[in-house]
C-alpha cells in the first residue's frame, strides 16, 4: 500500500486512477444499456441528434471520402500496372473502400468532429450545473443527454459510412475515368463484383461498433468533466484520443473475427 | 409585510427536518452533525463563510449528494429511503435556484421554462404550456424576454429566470443557493423582494443559502449560522446578531452593521 500525502493508494496514484477509470467506464456502459431499454424514450431528441451529427459531418465526409477515393486509386495504379492488372482497379477499390476505408475514415472524422462536440457540450453542461438542474427538475439527464447521443452516433455513423464509401468510389471513378474510357456503370459493376455479403455485414458491424464507441466515450468524458473550462478542454481532448485508440483496437479485433469467419 | 409573513408560517407542520447530518469528502469533514427544522411557510437563511458547507447541505437536500450519516425528511418523506422514482416525485414538489442560474444555453427563455413542464407532465396542450410559461415569467417580471436566449440576459435577469423555471412546477419548497451572489445592490434588493413575493404568492417554505446578510435579514424569519460544519446558532436575525458567540460576532463584524 503506497501513501501519498494523506491518501492511500493500492499501487500508485496513476495506476489506481487508470483502473478506476476503466471500472467507471464499464459501469457507465452498463448503465447505458439499462437506461436505453426502459421508458421514457426520447425519440424526438434522438432524431434531433441524428440530424445534428449527420449535417455536421456531411460536408467533411463528402470532401474526405472523395479525396481518399482519388488518392488511393492514384497510389494503387502503378503497382497494378506493373502486374498488368489495371483492370482490377475498380475491384480493388471496391473491396478496400467497403471493407476498411469507408467505416474507418468516417469514424475517425466523427471521433474528431462529433465526439469532441458531444464531450464539450456535456462537459460545459456539467461544469455550469445544467446537468444538476435537470436532475432536480426530475429529468433523468443520463437518459436525455447520454442515451440519445449514443443512440444517435450508433445510428448515424453506419449511414455516414455508406455515404462515405459511395463518395469514395465516385472519387475513384473520377481518377479511373481520367486515365481510361470507362463508364460509371461498368466501374460500379466491377467494384461490387467481388464484394460479398460478409463484407457488407462486417462494414455495417464496424460502423455500428465505432459509432457506439464514439458516443459512449465522448459522453462519458463530458458527463464527468470537472475543474471548470480547463476540465472541459481536457475531457474533450481525452474523448477524441481514447475514441481513436479504441476504434483502431476494434478494427484489429473485428478484422480478425471476419477473416476467421471468411476462411472457416 | 412582517405580519403577512408570520401568518404564512404554520408552526405545527414541519416541512424539512434534518437530523445528525454528516458529510465528508475524503478526509475533509464538511458537515459534522447538523440538525435543523423548517416550518411550513417559513423562509430560513443558512449563513456562513465560503467553504463552511452551505452548498453541500443544500445539494444533500436536493438529492444531488448523499450524506455519510444522518436523516433528511422533506414533506414527510425520508430522502435516504426513497427509490429513484419517488425521489423524482418529491423533486417535482421542490424548486432549486442555482448560484450560477444553470440555464440551458441551447434553449430560448420559453424553452428553458417549458422543458421541465413538458418532460414531467405529458399530454399538455400548447395553450396550457404557453399559459404556464407566461404565468411564471410574469411572476418574475420577465414576460417581455420570452423569445430571447439566456445569453442575452443580465445577471439579475438570469437569476429571475432560474427562479421562474422552478416556479413553473408550483413547488412547495424552494431551495436558493446564493441568490444574490455577484449582483449589484439594486438587483440584490429586487431579488430579495422576489424571494418574499414567491413565498407569499406560492406559499412556499424556503431555505436560502447565502453569505449576504441583507438578503438573510430581508427575506427570512430565521437564520441558522453554519460555522465549521455545525449550526452554532439558530434564531431570528436579531437573536443571532446579538449572540455572544465569538465566531458569529466576528462574521457579523466583517459584514454588517445594523
């Protein structure tokens, strides 16, 4: 047992607070599932939040998705050319974008844009006692603020992910059509030829998991923000970093599981 | 006004009863065995220096913090024994005016008031909501600000709006946390008058947490002096002011001359 000042720690202040954070995050997630499936349900607020998240991210996702499509196609062309396999470019892009790039790019953008916004908003509400004000007005702030936002990110990010994939393929077609005469129809036919149901399923699963992660991490960090405006800044920063870290971790795990199913 | 205030109080009916209340944060003991009762219709001020545990006490009364030991009974219900749903039902019978006003920035003045109403009472018609909002805003003199946003209001107006938001649920108990903190003397006097007006119009019983002696003197029938986590003296303003207790005399000497 270590002692710092008058407070006693099991290991050290940092290690103890890390495990405390993990445990609190776990309890927060369990509470989400308990609250999400009991009445009252704030459907209107969920729709409002979906609209907010979708609209906020749409322009950035359009631009980024298009650029990813163009750049990835441009980068892949020389390698395929050296094998005389340029005709496989649409197929390669279809697989790359649908399986990995669409959900990943969308979730990384949303972790930055939507996650920081949720965390900052809830953090500000916490430090200005607005969350306490809801509680004393007999309104469950967890249900109204957290459940609605987590639901909204879990619903919106898969939709945005498909949109990003679609725009990415348009970017890819733009690059392909500049180099050789290909119609959009043929390009899309080739792009989707090698995409299986498992690819679509894994893409949706990834986007759902990433959306949930962004929502829960950002809400958790914002909901427990302390120490005034500085604390809100810190919570926002931690929400983005932790969301991105967890998204990559989940990517590795989901890819492993999908590959295992694919070759089973 | 004094006569009216005394008529409102029913000494037979206790609406808030605090018994042997303790609260610590880590090794810091904030409340060390607090006892207090508030009668129906009474306004009671809890006076004390910053950090004396006043805000902790009011947050325990609102159910925002849990005490380590002791009982709080409000409107006949013991707080520690209530299920979340019962606590919410009790909360609908009390209003809490925050020091920071705690207005929802994302909402207009109208929405700030209609939000607790529509979230707690389903199937209200638009007219019923409009009427309730207008009545509450009228009571605090902000009817002309109905379409504004909270950030467009002055400090005093924000305090009034915070009070109006609690009045919309027609509370039986009002809890004010530093209602005059950070306001100029004229606005302080207006808020003090509003607190008395709320007591008379809505027949509320109140606990007012403050370190503003003028506010305590002008709005309350009794004062409770919270020093070092315990009530050193409870009585009328004159009783407390004329006490021989050294710490209370020191507190008054820095702040006030009758």
